[in-house]
C-alpha cells in the first residue's frame, strides 16, 4: 500500500506540477500576444527609426524605380549610401526635402529640409551633387552631421529628391552681381534651390 500510495501521490504531484508549468506557459504566451498587439507610440516609432537605419526607394515621374538609398546613424554622424540608374548623364541636384510625400510631379515633398531657416547651400538637407555616368548610373557614399535620423521623422516625414540639373548651391560669385539697381542679382529660385531644375526622382524616407 505504501508503495502504491507513494506512486499515486507522486503521480498526482507530478501531474499538478505539469499542470502548473502548462498554465505558466499559456499565461506567458497570452501576455506576449497582448504586448505585441499594443500600438507603438509615435515617440516609440520615431525612436526606432531614428536610432538605426532608414531607407529610400527612388522613383521617376512614371513610377519606375531609378535608385535606392540608405541612411545609417553612427553616433553623431549619418552615413549615406545611394545608387541610381536610368538617369541623364551629368550632375544632378540631390536634396532631402521637408515633407515625406511624392506626388505625381513631386511638389508634395515641399522645399528643402531646412529647420534653421537659412539660405540654400546651408540647408540641413543639402547633399553633394549626384554625378551620373554616361551609362546613366551613379553611386555615392558620404557622411553628414547636419542632421540625425530622428530629425527626418518629424510629424510630416521627409523625402529625397533628384533634380534634372546641376546644383550651384546659390554660390553666385560677386562678379555676377552688382550694386546697380538694374542688376537684381540671384533670384529667389537660386537662393531657395540652387537652380537645380525639375524634380526627376523622388523617394520617401522610411
């Protein structure tokens, strides 16, 4: 009897322990599912995007992908890598714009990313011109400390624009200007965007 009772009690104890372990696993699974189902706060999303890497798919006005870009936060600088193809050979203005939208003509991206309100050439979103080869391809890597990734994920986001023409960064030599009232000097388009011309490609920073 003692042996049988011991066996029965042991079996019962093992059964209870097994049941407790199963219950614990079920509770853990449920808690995990609830946690995953909770919406991430806007701040959490911004922090997630701002402390690692961001990517951009660049499309032309016909919806064809013509490039890709990656931005990686490295301490106090951002590493930028861009590849492009099927573009017109030559230099192209290349900027981060203030709004994360690409309408059919890309005007929805707004002006340059310029949180400090300075003239072109000093905008936080001003980047080196993109040099496209005769084969229509381009590749460029650089670092910048003019912004952090978190800055680009503000309320309306940000976008990247490739322009049709070169960029003079509004750097107009004095010999092209005059104090003569008949010579107005650099116009607003030059001061705002460096005469880069039409927007030929756009991509939202994600």
